[in-house]
C-alpha cells in the first residue's frame, strides 16, 4: 500500500528545500512508519498512532 499509516491514513507531505540562491527543489517528507502487530495482524503504523495507543492502555 505504500508509505501510509494503516490506522489513521496519514501519508507523506511535500516540502521545499531552498538553496543559498533561493532556488526551490521539491522534496518528499515521509512519516515515521513502524511495523507493529495490532489485533494479531502486522500493520504499518506511524509513531503518532503508537504513542496514542500506548496512552489509551
């Protein structure tokens, strides 16, 4: 499925990298995905969701 969180659906964003002469180069900022076992299945989960799940316990 790519670089998306299986729980919240959050994905990567586009950002601009600026050089010294102020030339803009687009770059992709990926989210921090970890593989976790949730409800007996392996899923790609972002760290934001992992922190939220730990708080709910």
